[in-house]
């Protein structure tokens, strides 16, 4: 890791007092006793309980709330839709480079913290700003753009059929481990130019990284080792795949940059698409009106997928942004060096942008489920194609599916970052 960038000079803009002793200011320096920061960690956090937590935080603090990501590790959770867009779009005020993070610079984040699997600096587009970001993003976007949509659709359908064949003869199946988890892992691995053995290793490592527990850092290292071997193989024998296209792109990415941009791409693509597929299936199995609208042609599958992105986005919270100067955001005084977490799920429920009924309008794609601004996810078209095809094939092959347990007994994975089911047990009609 290179040396941390020098902290910007303490320059206070006209509308920003930037003083730690202002009324209502919440100190994020790690000093105890200034205010209560709600924990966004621990076994009690899952996809079922987080929405209520966001609304409590919104009621108490407004669109930006002080939270703790680990004991003594404090940050701001940006839950307001407009505030989130401001943070995502203004690189001059909010950097993606964690070397600006004051707690990390001051040594207050342990080297073995699970957080570092997500926010530890690496030479990848997710952790760069300005020209460096644009250079790497152009390579990643171009490589993904070279994936033929027709071929990708056929690959997803073939993969979906083979996975369904494995459990179609049973009375019951679990659609998370047997379908939603395996399908994107296999498809993304093929896009990278790897085989099924690599697919299994990647899926295990990604799941461990996203768990946000004591093994996250080790899982992240396993993921890097698998992908480094793939990069070296493609350097020797390139093919028509994303890894090879990254290696030969005119942006001339170093091998280290190719590796870490693949890490970011694999983690984002697998976890997001897995949760998107599983949540869409859950909604169609538990909401008869929605399913009837889909079956009757009053609602398209893409519109159903967009409703999921508004109401239950696959990524709950996206770390992190780092304030480059003191700035007022919502009702809070954010200090230079503070971390901000984009509350994608909470922003999608911001009452200031939803209709009076509290539900998004069908067909509205102004959600922030894939981020916003210069760092919006470059793989959105591929993710949508994979999710849409996966749901479409399953509903066509197994039209009589129904839940095997009451909806309230569905188990959610415990993670502050993603909203995903741990299991989706179903009964098959024969």
C-alpha cells in the first residue's frame, strides 16, 4: 500500500461551520461518551430487521445518522435519497480512497478487522477518484461490453436448465444454495474464462468475504489467490473472455490492477445477482397480486425486478466515501476524514421521493440500488440479463412452485452490507 494522501487543509466552506462543539454534532473520532452510535454489526442484523432500524434512525437523526461499523469504528449512514446522490456525485468533496479515512490513518481500525475486506485500499476502480478511476473503469466497462448478449443469455439458460434438472424430480428444494447461489457464480466464472472448479472456489470465497465476520479477511485472500492464478493463466494463453480483454485493453492495466478489478467485479456480480434472483423469487411466491399481474401480462418481469431494486435492493449499504473537507450533510456536521456509508436500501424508502402511498411507481428506474454518479455499477446490463433469465427459466420450468415454510420463518443472512436470504425452501408440483 502506498503512503496515505496528505489530509486536505482545514478549509471551511461558507455554509459549513465544521466545528466539533456545534449543537447536535456527533464526534466520529472514536472518543467515547459524545453520542450514541447505533451498531451496524452483530448477529441480530439481517434482511428482516434492517428496514425498521433505518426508519428509527431516520426519525431520530434525519437523512444522515451516526452508526458504528465495529466497536469504536464510527461512520455516517446516508439514508436520504438526495443526500446520497450528493455524496455519490461530488468527488471533490467525498473520495473513494480509504487512505483519506481518519480512523484508518490513525491506526484505530485493527489489521484483522472484517471491514478491511470491503474498505481496505486496493488498486481497483472502486477505490480511486478522477483520472485514475476513469482509466480503470474504461477498461472494465469495455471488457464487460464485449460480452455478447445473445451468448450470455444462452449461457444463463443452459446453466439454469442444468441446475433445475438436478432438483426438479424432488418434492422439495432450497432455491438459494441450489439455484440463486450457483447460477451467477457459474455464469460469471465463464465470463472470466475459468472452469467449474474455479467457479466453486470463487463462490465459497465470495460468500466468506460478504459474511462480514472473523473469516472475511482470510476469505478475501483466498479469492485473490484464485483470481491471480487465473490472471497468470490468461497472460500465457488469452481467450475470448473478460480477464483476457482486461489484460490487453489500451488502458494498459498492470497485472495487479487487473487482479483487484476482477476481485471487485466478482464480489459485486455474485452477491448482488444472487440476492436479486432470490428476493424476486421470494416476492413472486409470497405476493399473489404481484404474481397474478405478472402471469396476466399486466406487469413485465423487468418491472418486477425494478420493484425489488426499490423495495429490497440486493446491496443494503455500500461503503465507503471519505469526506475531503468539513461539510454539512442533512442535519449533521461531517468532518474531513469521516467515513460515509451509502444507505442504498434506506434511500430507496426515503418518503421524500416516494408517492404518497409509499410504494415506487412501476417502471421507475431512478433507484440507487446500483449506486449513482461516476461510480455507478458498470455491469448493470449483464446483471439484469442474468437475473431476468434465471427467474424466467425457473418460472417456466416449475410453474407450481410454492413456499415450503411460512413466509415469517424464512431465514436471512446476517450482514450489514447485503440483503440476502439464507434459504428459500420450496415445494415442487408433480
